C-alpha cells in the first residue's frame, strides 16, 4: 500500500513540475517600452486622411509666386486616385496656364498625397476640407506666408 501511495505521490510531483511556470516573466520598464514601440510599428494607424476623410473633390487657392502676383491653383481629386491640376500665373505679360492630370499616390503615413509631374513631385498634406502645399522635403511651409499655401475645398 505504501508503495502505491509513494508511486502516486511521485507521479503527481512529476506532473506538477513538468507543467512549468504559467506566470508571465517579469519585464523591465525598457523591455515594456520596446514591446509597445514594436507593436506601434506593426499596427497601422487607422486614423489618417486616406481612411477617415472625404477627400475627393475640388480644391482651389492662390499660391505665392516669385515673379508674378500669384498662382491660381485648382486641384480635383477624383476616384481611383486620379487628379487634375490647373495653374494660372496671375499678372504676367504672357498668359501662363498649365494643366496636368494623372494618378496621385499616398505616402505611408496616409496623410500626404504625391502628384507626379514633369517638374518633380508635388506634395500636399490632406486635411479636413483643405490641402496644404508642402515643401520639396514634405514639410509644412512656415512663416508669414504659411496661410498662402492652403487650397480650400469647394463645397
């Protein structure tokens, strides 16, 4: 009888010891921060202009110009990532008028569109009912003329 109880106790002890520790390992503060940063990189931001805004439509405004009174700019963002852009140079001796059409692309952030043209990419930050013209590096224009680089959506 003792042998049976002894064998049963050893079997029970082996079963418990083989199950391992079910309590999660303790993480240091930096390990937790690293884990959160990795999860943030892997999880796409579901709140961006591409997903959250009704950005299709017609935008217009007058952008600053170095050798004229301004560039009247009109951009239509169409379905299937198509665009049409028209630029009128105001106050020049000869009438300069340019029209471009093509496809626009979204940058990875889902907030900036790229209109490809022969002059290189044109970058615009997409906001609620407005497009902000960005510099060649993709940064917002700052300074006294910052508010001149906004195209407003026609309602």
